[in-house]
C-alpha cells in the first residue's frame, strides 16, 4: 500500500465530526487523559535523567513493563496501582488525588 499524505485540515474536520457522537467523545477524552498521564510519567523520569533500565533496578519492574507503561502498549493489562506507586516512588514523586476544576 503506497504512502498517502494526510491533509491535517481534513483530518481535523473528520475528528470534529466524529466527536459530535457522545460515546466517541467520551472514549476519546478517556484516551487523552491516559495518554497525557503516560507522557507525564515518561517526562518525570527523563527530567531526573533516569533511564528505563535504572528505573528497573530501583523498582524491580521489568524494563519492558516500564516501556509499555510509558508508551501505552500495556492496554490489554493496565498497570496496577502498586506498579504505578513503585514507579513514582522511585522517581521521588507521589500519586495524589485532587478535585477537578
């Protein structure tokens, strides 16, 4: 299959049309929240100059699991709370719960 150049304007319009469906919008918003959280995890690790391998040594979590968490490829089995706590603890962070604004 040949490469087809995407038109960002058309793609944005398609997305806007799709998101008019409340169920699609809900799914999209959930995905965005998960994606943003994963980016924050990876950025927190990188800001401390810690490699996935070093995080593995600090947590005992397999490096592949750390990669899957950050990339979002662990979708069939989301990380447990215990796993996320190990991850953030090893970076000197903590998970908190706050009211949406």
